C-alpha cells in the first residue's frame, strides 16, 4: 500500500521535503537542482513523482494558463488559488510562489503581507520576486520576517516593457557588472536562491561562482547550479512563441488534440459510451419505475 505524505503545517518542512538550507549543500557538491513550473494539483503531483526539487508557481501562469500575452495581469487572488492547488499535489518538492506584479512594488509592508499569504494561506515554502535595485529592500524585509525568498534577475518579464521586450540581458560589460552587483546584494539581503533568466552563459557562470547560494538558470547556460523550464514549454503545450532557451521534452498538444478528435468522433457516431461505461439497476426496480412513468403518462 502506498501512503501519501501528510500535509505539513504551513512554513514547516514536511516528510521527505528537501530542507531549504540543503540547496547550498547541493551547490557545494556540484549536484544540479531541477526546478519546473506548475499551476495545479495534478501537475504538482507529476512533478513530485518525477523527482523535481523545486516547483515554481510562476506568474507565467498569466500567459500559459490564463491566456494573457504578458505576466503583468496576474493577480494575488489568481496566484494564491494556483499555489494552493500546487501545494495540494506536490509534497516532496519545495514549492515557491511567484509574487505577481503590483504585489511587492508599493512598500515593504504590503510585500510582506502578500508574501505571508502565500506561506500561511497557500502552503508555499517561499516566494520569488523579480528584480534587483528596489527589490533588494523587499527581500530584506521578507527574509527578516521569516519568509524564504528566491530572487530573479536578468530578463524579468514583469518589466519587459522597460527592458525593451523579452530580450537577453547583461550583454554589455557594464550591464553584466550591474547584474553581478545585484546578484551579490540579493544574496546578502538573504535570498536562498537566484533565478538568472536570459543572461549570457559566461556572465551566469561568473555570478554562479561568486555566490554561495544556488543560481537557477533559464536561458543562462549550463554552469548555473540548477535549471528551470516552464511546464507548458517543456511538454509542448503552449502555442505562443517559445524562446531559444526552451528544450521541449514532449509534444503533448498534438496527442491531446488527436485524443479529443477520437472522443468527438465516438460521441457523434454513438461508439461512446459503451455498456461498460454505464450504470445498471435491478430489473425489478426498472419495472416499477417504468410502470410508474407509464401510469403518470396515462393519467396526465
Ligand atoms: O513565471 C515564471 O515561470 C518564471 C520562470 C520563468 C523563472 O519566473
């Protein structure tokens, strides 16, 4: 008999869960960290079954699940609902909730109140927030209050407009130096890990070797301490533009469409449902039922 791990109380590591400080041990030992996004309980369960270390409930949900063309419209309520679903499904991986645009920019107090909702109400193990600069004081406030924070620099999709689009970052010496400075500050502010998105591989390598906390790359080369991909990109479920850093491990969309087509055909031809898909009732009950209906019909 298999037993499902009991859901732990919020902000406490559950049985089998990778303790957060061990991420740094993995880095020291050169063991790579596998992170993937997920947005619902079944995908959380599948990521858990596949041995994923960290599940990110990314605000990429706005694009790949909610149908927007950027991550900006994602709301706290939407992200909380998705995070609750993921934490119901994923028990062993660390679950990190992405703080949506507008949830942490206004003040340390508001950022902390929102971060606490992710941990306390939705069962997340930590939160991720984008940016260096003004985000650094937010990280300090959250970590100081006991909320584990993952940083995210490079291409930060919430500020894609200000960055001039979904473009690689840190491609000049000056910009690369600024990224390294942000990375150092985010580490000293208390981040437990740092996402590097769309950053030249040599820059990511330098940041990785400078920090003690693990870097998780997406479009940042093989020298990061871990990698992250978006669920729908990895599995071939997103029909929007896929960046060059995506590796597609399956192409599920055509398989899903083919299965749905077979279903539609079966419904239209009457091939589905078969007797094995239906419920029977005792003959005598059916007889009484039919007789009653007949009577009602005659009398009415
Ligand atoms: O929202 C997201 O999925 C992310 C990852 C791409 C790192 O931030």
